C-alpha cells in the first residue's frame, strides 16, 4: 500500500516550487525565530533607505522605534499602514543625535511588484516561543515575506487530517496571540492537505469564518486544488504580491481585509485588457457573488498608470443611493490610493469632471442628466468642449436598472470618447429581450458590447461562493375546491392540465384574508427549521415576504400583528414560543418612490408601522425619515454588523413589494416568501438571490416558498433557471422533498446495516469497518440535515418512524468522533482503504459550543460599540445567555463571568481587546493550576501528567489512556504510599486509587474548560 506523503515532504516540495523560476522566492533557512526575523528586516530596511542611512545607520534604540510602529493591534490596522501614503508605507524615526532630526524610512511599495525595492523570501518552521509558563511553543509551517515582513502564512496537513485541521490550527494560533509582533503584518492565510487548498484574508479568530475559505479557479472556472498547482497560480511572483495589494480591499466599516475571489480577479483583468483595446463590454457575475466589490475594483483599476482614461464614473440610479452601493464604495475607498469622490450636486460633478485629477467619481444618472442639459447646446463653450473631449470609462453595476438604452445613447452622444462596462447577474438575452423600440438595444450585448467574463450561478454554487435554491410550491386552494369552482363555471376539467386549470382561478382567490392567514400560519408555525429557530434566539435567519401591491403588504402586516397579539384564528405554536419567545418580529418597507405614490390613507397606516417599529427597537423615525428608516431595516435584516448579533436588535420578516428584491446584500436572509404572480426571468433570479448568500455552515440553501399559481410559477422558475444557469439548471436547485427523503431513507438503512446501534462499533474493530462506519454516518448526518428544512419535514414523525432520538444521535456522534480519531492515527502513514472526507463537519455543532461563540460575539460587540441605548439591550441579552451557559457548564461559565465583569468594569481601553483571547488565557491559567495541584498531590512527573491530560479521551473503551504507563513509571510511588499508608494503600492497590482519583478530577474540573476549543 502506498505511503502517505508526510507534512515534512509536502513542506520541502512547496519550498522548491516557490523557489523555482526567475525572480521568485529566496529560501532562508536561517530565519527561524523573532530575533533573526527582525535582524533580516533591519538589513532590508537599511538597503532600501541607503541614501538616508549609509552615513548614520540606525542605532538599536532607533530600531526599537521602528519595531514598535510595526507591532499592530490587528491585521486590518497593518493593512491600513501598508497602503501608505501614495502607495508607500513608511516609518518615522527620531534620531538619537538631535542634529540628525527626524527621518521617514520607506518600508513597502505597493507598486514595486517583482522589482524595484521588493525583496521576496520564504521561511519555514519559524519558532514562536511561549511568553509564560502557561503558554505553548509553536512552529509555523511556511511563511512568505515581502521586504522582511510576513505577508502570507501557509499551514499544511497531510491527507489524513484535511485542510480544516490546518484552518483550526491557524485559529488557535491567533487566539493564543502568536500572530503578534512582526507577524502582525500578515494579510493572507493558506491552508492545504495537498489535495485541497484554500485561502482566506487574515482576521482575528472570531472573524475567521470557515465559510469564506476560497478555492482558486483558472480563467475557465476549473478548480486548482493541488497545493503545488495552487502555488504556481497564486503564490508565485508577481501574483502573490498582487494578492495582498491589487487584489485586496479594506472594508473600513467592518475593519476587515477582503481578498478577492479568483473569478473577480479574472474579471478585473479582462476589463483591463478591454480598456487597452478601447473596447466596451459587460461582465456576467451571478447575483450574490460580490459584483459591487468587483465593479469597484474595475472602476478603480481603470485609472492605473497604463490606462489612457481621464476619469472613471461609477453610475448609480437615485434609488440606489439609500441602499448599499454608495456606502460600500465609501467603505472600500477610504484607504485606497485612487480618490473616490461622491458628488454632492451638479456643480460639484462638473467641477470634478473638469479637474485635472484622475479620480473615480460616484454619481447618479440624474446628475449626469443635468450636466448634459446644462452644456448640451453650448457647442462653443470652453467647459462643454473640455467635457466632450474627456476619455471616460463608465462602470455600471446592476447595469439594466441604472442606465436604460435611451439614456446611454444620450450620454454617448455627449461623451463620444467613452467606454462602457456593465455588471449584471441577470443579462438580457434574445430569449427575454426588451420590446423593440427603434434602433435601441434590446439585449445586454447590444447595449454594452461583448461579454468580457462570466461566472454563472452554476459555477458559483460549485465553488461555494453562493448557495443553491430550494424551491417549494404551496397552494392555499385545495383540488376539491378548484374542481367545484370549475364545475360551477361550466368548465370541463377532465381534459385540462394542472397548469391550464390555474388559468381559471380568479385573482381574488389569492387576495382575501383567508388566503393570507394560511400563508402566515405556514410562515410562523411550519417554517421553524427554515428560520433556524432550533438554534436559539440571536442565531436565527431572517426572511422577506414579497406581495403584489402596497395594500396587500399593508394588510399582511396588520394580520401578522393580530396573530402576534393573540387576536387571530392563527395561533403561534408552543414549539415556536419555546424556541424563540418573541418570534416573529415583522415590519414593512417601501422604496421612496412607492411611499410617495401611496394614498393619504396608506400613509396613515404606514405611520402605525413606523410607530410599532420605534417601540420595538427604541428608534425615533417618522414619515419624513423614510430613507433613514429603510436603511435601519436593511441593517437589521442583513445583520452584517456585530450590533445585530443580539436578538433584541434583529428583525425576522420584512414585507416588501419590489424594494430589496434587487441589489440588496443580506447574508442572514435565508428565506423568500412569494405571494404574487411570477415575475420576468431576470426578476425571479434577482429576487431568489436575496437568499443565497454564504452566511454560516447551517445555512444550506436559499429557500423559496411560493403561495400562488404553483404550476405557473414552476414553469417560470424552470425557464429562468435554464436561461441563467448556463446548462446547470439541475445543479442550482435542491432536490424535491421526495428525492431528499429517499436519500435519507437510503442513508439511514446503510448506517443501520453497518451499526444497528452505536455499541456495535468498537475502537478495536479493523480499520476498514471503522472507515465504513465513518463514511455511512457522514452520509446519514448530511441527509438528516438536508430533510430538516423542508416544509414536509415533521421532526416527531421522522423520529418515531426511524426510532431516532437525541440521545441515540449523540451516542452515534460520539462513536463517529472516536472512530475518526482512531482512523487518523492508523492511516497516518498509509492511504485510507475507503475514501473519507476528513474535512466533513457534522451538521449540528454541540449546542454549548454555539452558545459560547455567540456569547463571545455579543460581549465583543458591546466592548467595541459606544451606543449606550443599544448597549442596555445587549447587556441584558448577555446576562440571559451567560446564565444559561452557566447552567450547562458551571466551571467554564464561572470563568467567562469573571472575565466579563473585569472587562466591563475595568479601567483599561477595551475597544481593541479580544474577549476570546482573554477567556482562553484565563482558562489556561485555571487548567494549569489544577494540573499542577493534581501532579503535586500524587507525586507525578508534571510533564508526563500534562501529556495524559492533553490526550485524555473520556470515551476511550479499552480503559487505558494515552501516556498512563509512562505516568505510572515516573511517579514517586514511595512518597505517595508513605503519605497514604494509614488508608490501607500499598504497592498492590495504589494505582487503582490514584487513577480513579485523577481521572475524576480531569473529567469534572479540566474537561469542561476544554469546551472552548
């Protein structure tokens, strides 16, 4: 059997690959600790600033000034500094010799890619020494340095562990504070097990979300998984330098580094090539894949030095300005090299257009209209001539909504030297072309030019950039009622298909209160798993309900409120109340235009909506602040900011007509309820795509529930999927309930055939049987999780039918985790007999772990936010969850409580404090104290006892823990027996007692503290 490649062999091969070729990475095997790394950086700094330092090199005290400036409190702060002034990052040094004054030294030049002052080095097995007795020594696998500063950290595991083990290791290093000092400049992490390789932006442990681990794809959208192939494509020079400069964006609102995904990078490069060829075009990137970010980078990069463009204009429609595009642009641009100007008025736009600065201008189509009107008929006007002579690149996100063919024609006439780059997730093809209107463009290609790059929903789902769709078709009109209606109308239904029958249903059948109450009952009482209510308050998903009109939306709101008050025939079930007591929180939102067009009566109704909203969330909006109200609703629905991690700040359901159905990025939204006739193909895909953003591991699909004309809708959805999936219509849609249920039955039968009860599996079984069990349990877990989000799923029925209960599942899960651990030990040096997904993670993380992570997130959000009104609610939430946590784990809960009180009432600046790090450090201190006490009481060798503790497995079946034989051999038996001779202890019976006592203490005092890992 072929031996498995060791991590050492992988590391050696990777370094050789990184060294290979001209002007690539230089291997430095002498840089293995912090002292050597700082010395190397000092040497490079001197070389790159030789003109300033040749006669007077830095003294040790002066270099300490430099070191202090490079010890960042976060990776984001390091990234801000790396942006530098005009792309040059510098440090300031006050010379010891006062006559030499103060000097600025260049550290890093963004534009010096594969040349200039840039120095590229690769190191491995860098040693991070412990900072105190409680800490651990660590070694980093491979690190890439630019100008002596760590930029990219690579962690490797062999196939028996999987890339997720490397990811969890990086998280642990970050939690332990290992990425501090010179390593605080890291911008990118790479994890691999050789056959699967991913990258992710550097972030603190709380924000390292495994859902955003990204695979590389080539220009044909083919995956590049092998670690050496990935190294060639991504980590070679110049690409690696570009990844941490050109292809990264700083989000100033979230204080986060964003690394572009490969398809975004390919699109940017395609647009740059088009500019060089003076060609316009459009980019088709499926909705939800980050088009706004891509369009920003395209708009920004069009002004590179090699470009002939004078200006880039990013065009938005006025309705977008109360949405996320403008906010996102300002957030991305705050620390960018290219100035991004948001125009305040028409005169401001003219001023910016006429200036000699090469800037990226964000403006509305309405302001451009006014410019054209002002100068359209002034052929001899100096400013008009200058405007017409500008080389302008227009970048248009949501390009069909923002600029119509008529308007584009007018703009091109006024700016004849313009190039156009449209971005859309739903291009208009000949199959769904606009109505013919003279010589105006009817399709996307006719309007913008050829397709420069495409990334369809099929590729995005395959790459896990977005989720697929689970579509369910409901009908509140039963077959018998429809048959009776057709008979009364004198219509012979025998020859009619279900689709044709629907043509005779009057629209009023879907407009009365009886229909709406059935829909509300389905939403509240039969969608618990869709909302994730079983996950507990604060960890649920949000939803949008779209209706056919404003009166419909308003009536739905009134009926929801009646249900919530207990004044309706629809009652909120006890199961729902037990899961989340204040579910559902509901509101309505309209666009500014929709609000302005409503009647006085409707506006009075809307006043009540806003009043209810103000009471729920302690806000103060009125009808004169619709834009601010809408933005607040957006934030509560999307939950992007840590403030909205608290249940008290969350909205569950937002009722809309058309608002939010296009261009709205809401990762926490998992469900779209539709009670309206089918939209256009592009309208359907746009609306559906509000639900399929990546959020967390439990969010499996964007879920769609349709409540009228199910057969008409099904036909429309199938046509839309065919049009926009590029041949992958089956890949983008979840299986039907029947298909998913059949898979569950098959997976359950397979599991039972391997292990009818958990005790059938023993860790003494041969490797092949353990592998078969692990593989079958993974399939069962995946299938069980999949059926749970369907409306037809009934937990009680399934559990009774298949004899499942939480205790049995927990026992199977325990056997699974032990078997997986055992297999990893056995196949460390050989390939597994049966392929196993070592990176598979069970569908339900232990509830206590979720509670811990949620609790820390709440605490962190309070410390970072200074809003006293909001803090009062979140402080209450923290107290509630902390009390619950202490009930389930008193030992760990007491430590969290202790740390929280200190941070809350302490004197230090808490804004940059890492709550998780503080808790982990306190836990390590407590564990270390308990371990030392047990070792001292029993005369153990401390090192041997710590080894037993670190490898302790309470579920081990053979009774022998790893390291116990060595522990027994090294303990001072004579002293122990002497101390306990009055208790009848002798050489014949001492070990049984010792082992029982220390095991009990480990399981009761130490293991509960390990549940933060």
